[in-house]
C-alpha cells in the first residue's frame, strides 16, 4: 500500500522536524527533497553544470554535513529555479512517494507539483522573523559567524525566490492544512500533523 504525505513550507518553519517525527510515528520512509537541490547546489559550487549534476544525482550525494551550510543553501535556491534541474529531480521524488509502506516528502512543491494526489497535504509556515531567529540559533550553534539582520535578509530573499519562480513556485496546495508554528512548540506542531494523518488513515 502506498500512502503519501506531502509537507511543504518555507525554510526554518519546522517542516523537516515535523516530517521526520510523522515518518517515525507511522513507520513511513522520509525524503527531505531540499537535500536533492542542496546536493545539486554543492556539485555546482564544485564546478559542475547544474542540469548535468541533477541528471546524474545518486543517493551518496545526499550525505555530508556540508549540505546544511549557508553557501550550499544559497546555491540550492539558485539551482531550484532552473526548470531542467527541477524536471530531472521530479522522477526521483515521485518514485520515492509511490513506494510501498508509505512515504513522507517535505519540500516546497510536493503537494502542488510532485504529489498533487497525496493523501495528506500540510503547509508548515511561520513568520519570517521567527524563522530567522531559529535559523540564526542553528548557524551560531554550528560555528557560523553571522547576525539576525543578515539571516533575516537571507530568509526573505529565499522566500521571494522560492515563491516567485516561474516553475513550481512555493505555495500551499488548495486542500493543504496550514500549520503556523510561530507560536507553537515542536510537540504541538507534531501533534497537529499526526492528527491530520490519523484522520485519513
């Protein structure tokens, strides 16, 4: 049996944390689709042409702590606006979503483009200021030297790029449940997502 949960939203809204928790709760496989774009972005930073990198992506490319760094994040956002890159990665994502035993995919366009027929669609969001504060804490904890103003500017620029791109812009699917985590604890947000899935199982 395949059962697909699509979780979309902007950076640092909590969708990754929620996705991992939901996948673990129901025993489903999890794919952070942002890692696909980060892996392509990293290969671009190493000198490869982005479309060629996307077409030859392998599972091993999704490993490595450097995928979470700010330079790779910016590169990922830049390659994600290239239609040929997105097309190359669509089949990878759809095959994952169709696997037996259930799948949780999180990204920007899962409920709208990749899996429009997903059994459950969630859109996890939070204010730009809250997301920037969360991201700053992550960056400082991992040894990056930055400040709130810089991170907030990055968050807003990335939001604009993701929402305004011509191909598969980031937006909530019409039938998605919106979860705003600005004032929520992780436990509250996960509980809301779990309840939405249980209602459909």
